C-alpha cells in the first residue's frame, strides 16, 4: 500500500487542532482503511492507494432531493390504488402533475402551497389509514430539496479527501460532552471514515472493471440509483465506525443517535439513506445479516454494466421497511 503523507494547507489559529492531532488522524486513517477494505477484499484483491487528506476551511453546499420527487410520486400512486374514491384524489393528481412538470431546483414555493392546502383539509380524511398515508406524503413533501453543507467530500479525480473543518466544527460542537478540540478531532475522524468508504467504493469500481470510471461519472448512468446506493453504504459504514468506537468516547454515541434520528426521518424507500436504513434497522453486528445485503450490493456495483445501480437499488427497495423491527 502506498503511504501518502497527510497534507493540509490551512492553519487554524482559532481552532485547537495541532500537528499532533493531525498525525493521530493519520494513524486512524490506516485503521479505517483496513476496516473498509476488509469488506471488499473478497471482491477485489488489489489494495488501493491511500487518498490524500486535505483539511479545508471552505464551506461547500450540495442540494439533495431528486429521489424524493420519485418517492413522492410513488407514494401518491400507492394512495390512488388504496383509496380510489378518496376526497384527496383530485388534489393529489394536481400535486403529481406539478411535481412532474417541476424544474430541478426551484418550485419549493408551489410545493409549500400545496402542502398547506392538503394539510388544511386533512380533517376530511375518513379512514385512519387514509390519514396516515396523506400525512406521509406531506412529510415527504416537506423534506424535498434540502441544501446541506458538506462535512467532507471524496474527489476521485485526484484521489483526495477534503474535510471541511468549519462545518464539522459547527455540527460536532452540539455534542453535549467533551471540549471543542475533542469534538473536532472525533468529528474529523468520523467524516474521514465516511469519505474513505467512498474512496474504497471508487477503487472497487475502477479496478474491478475497466469501465469503472465511466460508471462513476457518466451522466446517464442511473445517477439516482447510483447515488442512493453509494451514499447509503457510506452512511452505513460511518454508522458502523461510531458503533465500534463508542466505548472510547460518548461523542460517537451522540453522533450515532443523530444518524438514527436522521434515518428515522428519511425513512422512505428512494431517499438516499434508504441503504443505511436497511443495515441500521436490521441491526448490527456488522458481520451477520447486513453483510449479505452489503455483499449483494457491492457485487451488483462491481459487475459493471450500466444497469447495475438499478439492480442494487432494487435490492434495497425489496425490503419491507415498514415491517422491520428496531434492534
Ligand atoms: Zn457521502
């Protein structure tokens, strides 16, 4: 394995992070990588180069939500089937045609209006199930198009992980215990775990198949499904990393709880974290049941045809989320 030096290009006069902390992070990185690699060695025996890590004080945002449109339409479709004579049908029809016509980044105002309109009439729901179904659609609509600040990112072009320390600091500062330095150090480590798993995924696709780069970057290559699978798996790895480290510090437990909440909120199939939901709700320990799902997904991904994402996504969707029991 090539050991690259940890590079960082910014001094943080206001943050209590020292060179020593960075060196510790480097040691952690090899542990994380070993753990992440252990999941793919069955599929791909070539070891990967360690990515460079950059710690940056930039604030970078990304907008999510494309999946949710599809998921909402699907929910509306299910509603029409279950309640063909419902009071809400006309309204939902209008809503689905609005969603279908909607440009990618805008129109949240129209959605908001429709949500308020449906909400104001919710008392007309005759059946408990009908009400529950409408409430679900409303909650999905409310969660459409989220712009988030990135905690980190993996850039495959130059095999580089960037950790956005200001955003990490803002988020981990909220942990109830520990001093700021510890919070930031653990935050960097957790985000690093997530991004390293993306690096491993990329490595798997590149070396397992010559068209890997094509699969990763091609705009028509089922991007929605691809992102859902990759992001969900990385999220799951991040969760697992916290799970195994939580005896050493309560900040891991705190973050794990946040992830649990988040996964509970974005419960619906089709959301980018649906994959993680499968693993989390099916329960840790890692090496048992979830491994079967993981292997199926990674295999689908490494197979390398352009429909593999769709297949992997279908594996996720085939779970009966609503009947899963919490561990
Ligand atoms: Zn990610």
